[in-house]
C-alpha cells in the first residue's frame, strides 16, 4: 500500500478577493512601493505548494491555496465534493463545496449543530441535503440544496433518499398507529404513496424496487412500490442499490440480500469482519454491530463498509472477496466517486479518500469537523 498524503486547505474560509498570497501585507508593500509590491504579489501567487519531505511516518504533507480544485489535490479523481462541516457548538452548520476545478466555498444552512438529530444525508447526486431536528412536537425534516435548505414537514419518524434518483426523498409518519410513507421528487412538498401499513414505523431504504421499513426492534419489512409486503428480515438495513440489493447487518455479520424475494446472495461473518477491522490492534472492543456505514459502488459490483477501526471493500462476484484499509470512520457517511474508483469517508477530522486502484489514501480538510460527505458528479449520478 502506498503512503498516505495529508492535505489541508490553507487560508480563511472567505478569502480576500485579491488572493491569499496578499492577505495582511498590502499596506506595508504599498508604503515600500507599488512596483515592489506588485512583483512580490506575483511571486506569492505563483508559488508552488510547499512539500515537507520528512513528515512522520513517511507521509507527505502538502499545503495548497484555497483556489486549488480537488482535482489538483487527488490525481485522477473525477468529481467535485460536498462536505457538511461543523464550525462549532451553537453555530450553524455549513456545506463546503469543493469543485473539481476552482476555489472551494462555504454556505451556511439554517440548522444549528447542537440541534442535529442523527445523521444528515446527501442524496444520490450529492447536491441535496436532508436532516431532522428534534422539537417538543417531534422531528422536523429539513431538506433541499444548501441555498434553498428549509423545512419540508414535521412529525416524521425518519427519512431516506432514493438510492439512485437525485432529489427523491421519502419519509415516514404514523397516522392512527399505522405507517404512512411520503415521497417528494424535489425535496419539497410530498404526497402519500403508501398508507395503512400496520408494519414498522421508520422508512430506512428507498429505490425503484420499493421501500424497507424498520420496527425499531431489529425487524425490517420490505415492501414493493405499491406497498405490498414482500417479506421481513432481521437486523439493520444500512443501504441499498438501484439493482435491488439490500445490505443488512446484525450481530452475526453482514448479508447482501435481493429485495425482490429476500434471498441472501452474500454473507460476511462477524469473525471475518473483526479480523479485517482489527479491533484488537486498534485497542477497541468489538461493537454490537460490526459496521457503522456502507455504500454500494455505482455498478453494484463492490460495497464499502466502515467501522470504528477501518474500512473494508468487498468485491461481489462468484464469491465475495474483501480487502481492509486503515481508515477509521467518524460517522456512517461515505460516498463513491462516479467512476467507482475512489471512496470518500468521513473521518474523525476531515475526509479520507481511498484510491481503490492504487491503495493510496489521501487525508484532506483535517482542520474541519466533518459530518457527512458526497461526491458530486459533474454530469449527474
């Protein structure tokens, strides 16, 4: 495996229009002379990134000016990124948009960090965000693009994005003790598409194949698009793929299941996962559930699974093949690049980016407290 590359963005979040190389020294240079100041500004603005060759562990630490696009930091990475960051307790959360080329920028969203209940999620395109906040009257669902983020509805039990269609959002409510599933095609006002179901209370997966709902006690019910029951399965449904694959985890390990008939297609036992994640080597006690997050690759041929002690990539073929990488997840949020080569993982600080072809791991934005991450394909998912 190649050495890690640690990368941070330098400068303030709102750089001065004239560029980071001139900040703080303009008055002095003008006093010395406009000509000299102009010459020095050219030197600063065209300087190559500084490289420290003796970083502990053999890693290379690179500091880049904010004007650098993510493509300049991670070679051959094809997309932009949206990252939900937390500026600090009591302050509004921000979405950091980092284009493939060009300067990254921040946008505040009307959602206080201390009010965030559970995990905020980006949609399949990486352009829309949804999150719930707790109020005395129940959970309020907010969603939209960062510049249109606002209240969608209230009194929800849970929400989930469609596993492949951008901006398609589903949420669940209870009416007289029975489940209702609502769907919006633009992260706005929705309509009831499933009603009167006496099973479960929280929608946890959504795709063209149908819906999965949880009863909160370890049982999931899989419904077809019309709301007809296909069957039930124990555990926690973590994610789904547009091909109709469901990833389920329980105390025994991980299963990949076909939504159409709940046939188990692949299994990874708990013993195998504990060996891959190396909880003992990380000085951690194995948790009740071996993984905290998972995401299928765009083509459905691989699945990335995160735990507190590492990242595992499983290749789905005639048999399942697994490989572990030393990335410790800070949340359940992860995302594949549009070409299926890179995996983005929210770390305890910043974002870790794995190149699955080379094994190289880039650590970026390590000065940021990150909550969620999504690749943003240029042409859509």
